[in-house]
C-alpha cells in the first residue's frame, strides 16, 4: 500500500464526501475508502451508483438551494471533487464547472471540512480541447511550477475558486493533474480504456484490423497515462498527509511508452490485427460511425450489461487525446519527494481493466 494509509487510525471520525462518484476516479476513491475501514463514505450525484458501498446523496451541483438542503445535516471532513460537465466551448466550461465547485463548497460552509482534493488534468499545460497546443506550451515532461497559459481554462478558474474557499473556510487543499485516466466506469464521457475495448470488440466482430486513430506524433512520441486506482490513491494520500497539503501535483502512472509499442499489445489481448499510423489520422468518430446496432447485437448475443454504445465508448475524447500533434507526458518528482510512491505499469493497467470489464459482462 502507498503512504496514504499511514496514520489513518488516529482519527476514527473521518467522513469523506466523493463528488462525481459514478466516474472513473470517484468510483475508485469510494472503493478504496470503503476497504480502508475507518471512513464513513458519502457519494453525491443526481442518481445512485448501482452497487456502491457509499451512502448516496442526491443533488444537482448547479442548484445552490438543492445542495444546501441535501448537505445541511452532513459533516464531511474530507471532500474529493472529481465531477465535471462538458460544454460547447471553454467560456461555458468555465461558467458551469466553476459554479459546480463554488456551489458545493458554499453548501459545506457549516461542515468541519479539513481538506478538499480537486481533480483536474494536463489541459492545465495544454489548453482546453478547442485550442489544444494552439499557443506556447511548456517542454515535456510537464512540471507543476509552469506558469498558466495566457488563455481561458476552466481548470484555472476552479483552482481560483478552491483557493478562495480555502482561505474563507479554513481547509487545506490539493489539486491533482492527471493525464488520460483509464479505469472502471460505465457511461463516463472520457474513458479511453472502455472506448478502446469497444473499438477492438467491434473490429473483431467485423473481421477488421484494430486501427490506431491518432496522429503520427502520438504514434511515435513518448507518452504516459493515469490509472484510476492510482489517482484515487494519490488523492487520498494528499488529503491525509500533513506534508502534502496546499499543493498542486501531477499524477501519472510513473512509466512511459510509445503507442507504436502499446497498440500491438492491446490488439493481442483482443485477438485482432493491429494497424498503426498510415499517412494521416483515422478518427474513431469516422471509423466507428453507424455501428450502434452492431454493438446492440453483440450485447444481446453475449448478455452484456449495456447495449447502448454511446454509454460505452467516448470516441470524441479518445480522438482528442490521440490526435494531438504534440508530445504529452508529466513529471512525478514533486509527488515522489513529498512521499507518494504509488506506481503502475500502463500495460498492466489496461489488462487488469479489460479483465474486469469481461468479468462484469461489459465487454464479451
């Protein structure tokens, strides 16, 4: 186990509020806290998460009155904020996602909150989806001390909101900048792991090759990823370690790879033929267009739990990640020096994830 377990037995009244508990990071946080045994775990979302061990709190993050009512009697000591809502442009992303965080923290003004951990990502260094790498970006690997880019970014706005609330309400904070997160979640808007599993499944059904959808740069450059379980470990570590508070951290697995090496590994798992970059990107939104009915047929044949392809695959997000024409990887030195020693080998993360999806009948 990583260092976040040290000292947890001292305080037997830790109450965690996990916001975004149905997502990759949120569900992993709930699982780990529940296994630890010294936490009361609350999961805030509009709808309950099936099978979750956490006590569900139903609320809309865009409703200050609704949040105040739902949380009025709750007394969380630690908040893990992993929710976000995709909008049409970055100005709307800023307005909506900052409001969600602001509303949540305001509704907890009465509570004995000790620490708030906020999940963001490497778009802190790259800029938003609509202008990936359009301006100056730092050299890789990205380091936390890099200045903000001169462009609107909802991560920046959320950090400012977090810092203002910490000053006002007296809690410690941490920001967790992950790269592409793979983990166990269904119906998530940004899940490359399940998206690639769906792609490979459809390719196998059609007898077609497993085609890399991204750019030549991504195919050949070094990159890294973030295992959802490691991200959960990192957020819990920062929330419970005295030396880790009031800091922003990158959080990636710790290994690096090239997609030209990884892609055949993934193809081998599913028994399909790998095909790499050839001439230009071949986006999944084009490759996989019109295959919803085929997925429904596969789901019926194999007794899968989700027949709606839109709830399984997020083609747009994987296209955005793999289509970038810049090298993307992050430095983990700051976390290591502060005492976090968690590590994952990304190939193993993919295989464990695919095994779990198969066991739970999410993929055949």
